[in-house]
C-alpha cells in the first residue's frame, strides 16, 4: 500500500464553522506533512510531524490546528477560517532520517482536500 | 534548505526528450536534489533524486553538474501525459528531523502533439 488517503476531497464551510481534514497512510512512515496550495502557486509547507511530535510550524495562524493521534493519522482542525484560506490542502508522508530504513526519502502525497470558505 | 530557480515554462514535442533545468547554486554538501511533478489538481508525484552522481529510473534521468550548482531532469520520450508542473527541490534528507521540502515556482512543461 503506497497511498496517502485524504478526506474529504471537497469541503465547503462558513467562517464560523469548525471542521477537520483527515489524512491516513499505512506505509510505516513516521514523518507527515501538511501543505497548502493556492491556484497556480507551488505547495507551501505548513506543518511537519516527526514521530508524532510537531517538529516544524511555518508560522501558521492558530485557526489551523494540526494533530497527529498516531503514526498513521494526521488531522488538520479548522476553526474561524477566512475566505482567503480557500485552497487545496495536501498531506504527505515520508520516512524521517536515521530510521535505519532503506528509503529514498521522497514524499508521498495524497490527492488533497479542496477547501472553500464562504 | 537551498533555493532553486527554474524556467517558468517549456514546450516539448511528443516523442522527443524533455530537458528541464534547475539552478541550485547555494546547495550545501548534505543536500539532495529531488524532482516532483504535479499534474493538474492532483498531488505532487515523486520522480527521482540524487546527491552528486547521475541517476536514472523508469521515469527519468537526473544529471547533476560536478559543482552541484545545477541539474537537469530528462524525460527521454515525452508523451502528452507528461504535461505537468515540474518542481526541483533541494533537501537535507539526512538530518535529525523530517526536514523541510520547500517548493519553488516550478516549470510548466507542455508536451505538444
């Protein structure tokens, strides 16, 4: 299984709603990532989890709250978002360094969750 | 992580080789060069990576200059399905945490019949 599964594929929410994006992988990867991608722009890194601990937060506003409940799951909790937060949210996973695992270090991406904030 | 520079767009005739350049003049010794591509509205897909030697796999070849300041991704026989945005990333994979993969603006490759 070399897939990263993201749900939902599409989400429309109001500015006062609370919703969550979910990401799941069963490749034994211990590093997981959230990226945000606006139209015609490259993906921008938001968060990195390594061994279920948050290791990188790229100064993301607190209305985005990541959670890594176990090594296979990554959530992104959304609250009080703005219309400019509308974007494609991509999840990725990889082997972190020095795991003793033979790996090429590449990121495996899901297909993304397209978020529209009204 | 080092910054990369790529041309914004390139065209290639179907069946011909597509050569996509990337400049990474500030790359440091422990940073690898990775290439990904993103077909419209899909997640990025890994293509190939290398440190200093040239690499080849079933999808592409990667040529890295001796000074490691630039590289070229080669798709030997481009097809219409290779039309995508191609991203070159440099990343210090072997560090103590998962590390960053920072995407530059990429090159939009259009393969034409």
